[in-house]
C-alpha cells in the first residue's frame, strides 16, 4: 500500500535518467602520474573545442565501448573556470545501462581523458599542460588520474541545463 505523502522519482524512457554530468578535467589540480606531477592550466582545451573536433566518450578508455561523441551531440563539452565540464547522454546498450546503474549507486570512480600534449611546460618533475588536443573522455569505473573529477547521474533534463550543471559543480566541490 502506498502512502499519499510519499513521492517517487523514476525514469521511463527518453533522456530522463540517462545523462551523466560532471568535471572531466580540473584546472590547477595537481596529480601524480608515474614519476612526475601534472597540472592542467586554464584554457588547455580551448583550441580543441574551438576547432569542433569529434571527441569520443568511452568507458575506461576502451575504444570499442563508445558511449557518445560530440559529432552526434550525445557528448557536450565546455571549458569553465573549474575545468572541462561534460554532459553525456548514455546509450541504451549494455555498457550504458551498467554505467547508469553504477552511477545511481555512487560506484563510479570518476572521469579521465586521452590527449596529445601540444604545449607543455616542465619545471623539474612537474608538468603543466597549457594546450592539449583532446581525443576522448572516459567514464572510469575505478580510479581516475585526477581525483578531483566528478560524475553524477542527472534524473531529468532541465530548461536551465548549463546553469544547473554549473550550480551542481559549484556546490559539490
């Protein structure tokens, strides 16, 4: 028997409940990569995003597990003061459904990305990325290179999509 004051939220079809949002690459956040530390400078993705290159969204950097892409509009990327933000519409595939279930439980590790360094600066064992050619972002099920990345499942598309995403990112850090 249901209680009249109890509200339920669930997704039926379409875009409801199938969108991941978050921060794929944080600016000015230091991480350890192998034998050196790395930082992404603000603006590192500007050139790639301006050129309209087709960027893929993958599961765990596996090019056989495509989740979306900028060319089709299922992956939207934007550079903000915090870093490279993303919005990904998950496909209705086995891996899309698996990632959605993990996101609902809070079990996803974070986000990572694949790139070619175009302009970088080394100071001892510290590398700063100033310009990169972004190839892909990956939803990772274990550990991302940058622990400050975020990923969360959005339950519904709102009219203020970008504004709501920015508010969510600002309040979760």
